[in-house]
C-alpha cells in the first residue's frame, strides 16, 4: 500500500466522523451560515484548465487542493487517457460534473452526456457549459434506473452529494430537515442509447442504486461494451456478478484494495481485455506520482 493510499484512507475516516462541515451541518445555525457563504463561484478545479462553477464552501476541495476529491480516480482517468482516445463519455450521477470536466480536458473532442437529478447541481453544470461554450456536452436533468418513468427522489439539501431514489413521500418525512422529496423523471441507459451515440466510457455514482442502473443498461453494455467505472456503496458483489456475466473483466491495482469508504469497480469489456495490463501499469505510475508529491497533495470533498 502506498503512502498516498494510506493517507487517503485516513482522511476518508476523518471526513466521515469529524469533518468540520459535517459537524456544522448538524446545527440549525450552522446550516444557515453555510447557506449564506455557500454561493456559486467560477474557479479552476483539480486537473481542469477552464473555469468551473462550484459552491464556495461545499466544493472547497475542488478549487483549493490540487488533486480533487478522489486522487486515485483522477489517476485512473489520466492513465486511460495515455492509452485510449475516448470518443463518448456518459457520467451517471454527475453531481456538479467534475469527472465530465476532467473528460473534456483529457479528450477535448469527446461527446459527454451527463445525468444529474439534483436541480441545484444542474444549474451549476449549465453555467459551466455556457461559460465555456462546451458544445460537445449535454446534461440530462434526470435520474438513471432500471425502468423509465416518474419516481420519487430524496434531495440532499445539505451537501447535494447523497440524493437518492425512494419508494414514497413517506421516506422523505423521516429523512430529517436536510432533505426534501420531489417527483422526477427516471430513464434507463438502454432507452437513452436509442437516441444518441454509443458510450465508450461510463461512470456510475448513484448512492447505492448501481444495480438498478446496470439492470436498465444491460443491452447497451452487452452490445456496445463501454469501459465501466462504478462506485459501489453496498459492496461490489452484485455489480461484479452482472458485469462478469456479460464478459467484463475487473481491473484494479493493489493500491485500490481495502480501506474505508465506497468500493470502486473498474471493468473492461471482453474486446478490451488486452488493455488490462498496460492500464494497471500506467495507473500505478500515476499513483506513484501522488505518493512522491509530484502531482500535488491529496484532498477531500466537502
């Protein structure tokens, strides 16, 4: 395990347990102060050269520290860019679009399709698109799941990071004062694919609904075979079972093993199995740069 990985795991534990913003958010006065300070601004963020619209306090790690909220994932994107010219990137659970902006930086000609159900996050995304005239980027203000149609969405009003689909409005009534529930549109990957070009790289971060997203995209995954990056909040077993059943192979260097926080699954389709070894080696090189400080420090998302 590298020093960078160990440090990141320690920071994740701090973030989950004693992160100052999490403490402040638990108090009504603290939440009011954060809302007052947490204004939208344009700034440069980790690994992205053009200005990005973020919230001043909530996204401090993006604009204040050099390697973004997840250094190992940024290293992976850089490694993939060395080896492959991605033409189409789908960002499912885009939040404010960090990885979409990284993709725009690494693959300037790529078509980027973003999916984000939180309306406040969508406003930031739209402002970034308009500011930089990103004609190759499309944002869909919807959630992605196993079936097309309306569904209840529980918004996270505190951090805007943990919104999720729920079964009924009653779920919102028990979620506390930092959330709100509303009706939104849910789409499937397979349905979206009917109207646009095939994805070559898909990132999924949907707060525990990974299985539903894969279920609604199984035909696209089987037919088009995009590279899949999936953040797993409930363990990776079910995600791996689905992907391996249609010929995918997981790739992960030792530095990604263990630790607290979500587990990441990065999987290559059968047609790209030959990419596995060079990708892992390139990834290790990028992680080593973090360990030696050549690419800057590590940071946490706020």
